[in-house]
C-alpha cells in the first residue's frame, strides 16, 4: 500500500458546484454543474466533528502508523497521543485482522484532542478519535456506510454521529435539507456542521460534501464595488489551517514564531484560493490563541 497516494479528499459544500459570481465583475460564469447522482439516492448525513483529520494504518513491517492531512507519517508526539486513546485499540486489532487476510485499509477519522477544538466550536474533556470513513486499498474504494458501520460495531470502534438519512429529487429539496440541518447545528451551538455522503450500490461511485455553519448560500450573486469583492475567509478555516501546521510541524518549531508563521501564512493562502476568499485579519492573533489553547489542554 502506497500511503502517499491515500489521502482523505478535501470536501466542499455542494454550493461551490453551482454558478458563482465572477469576482472581476458582475458576470455569472458557470463552474461545475451539480452532480445529478445526488438525486434519487440515499444521502447519509453525519456530524462534522471539530477536530483534526487523521488516518490510522499499518505499514509493511506491521507497525501501526498515523497519517495527517499532509504527511503520511505523523509527528511522533501526534502518533503517540492518538494511539494512546483507549478505543483506538479496536482500530489496531481490525488492522491486524485485515492484514492477515492480505487486505490493506486506512481508518480515517477526527482526532479531537483534550481542550478547545481546532476551530473553537467545541470543548473536549478528553482525547477521542471518531472514524468517519474507511479506505479499502485492496479494492481501491471506500467502504460504504453499512460496511463501515458493521466493521466499527464488530471492533467497538467509535464512529461520528449519524444525523439523518434523506433522499431528494431536486436541487431545491437538497438545499432545503441542507439549510434545515445547518440550522440544527446552530441550535446545538457546538456543532461545526454536517457531511453528506452518497454511495450508489454496486458501483464505485461515492460523493462526499460538507455543509458548515459558517457557509453562506452561494446561489445569488451580489453586486459589489470594492477593489477586492471576495468575502473574508471564515475564522474556522483560519483555525483549521493553523491546526494543519500544528499537526505537521515538530512541536518545538510550531512554538517558534519564526517557523510557525510562514507555514501558517502558506496554508491560509491555500484556503483563500480554495474557497475564493481573502484574509485581511492578523494571523498572529489566531496563532497566539492556538498556543494558549495547547497550554490549557496540558
């Protein structure tokens, strides 16, 4: 298994697939049209936990490893902390059993470290790891929801919360479900959003997308007269970029502003390009808040 090639996909709201404003003017240019396979199939809606994306896997030597969003081998302090979580033992046993069958899998999930969450939506009382998807490298596909649930139940592995299962036939119905579930997250006060997943039986097709509390509907163009009409990058995306730096950098470098800030700036720039946003905020303020959160969690 080549773990370098196995990463969890970056998810966007399905709103990003709709026509959006051309930020050089008021002309609307079509982007990616909505995937009609989202219609008339079950959509699995799961809670979007506010934590750090990580994958747990077994290398060729039988050692359990952890990968982050950007690194196939996590920093040793991150690896040690995640594998020390009590219910992760079920994942490790599952990896050994799959390996005995010559099946390579990766358990992707949300690592929620003790303390204030990465985007500051939640306060975690202890470390936890919740699986949201399992990659079957031997068959080059994602296990579907029912396969994933069966595996997690067998090994007593904690999964992200199932919020709802729906089926829609039109874009308006899909938007209505999305808006209702985002309102549900707002009412709960500590939820970052939901992730929608569509698996079509007996096909390799799968579609994952996320709907966050801070996402704004992208259906109506707004006339703008600023030099740079792009919206500000949401705070959650800034904190998410800082968390990626934290996951990928040695602890001593992350705590050294000379190393940390250039890396954070690079990751925030990437998020701005990805979400077509701008960032005029002082990143040093967010960085200092992350350092404070880490200190409080110890």
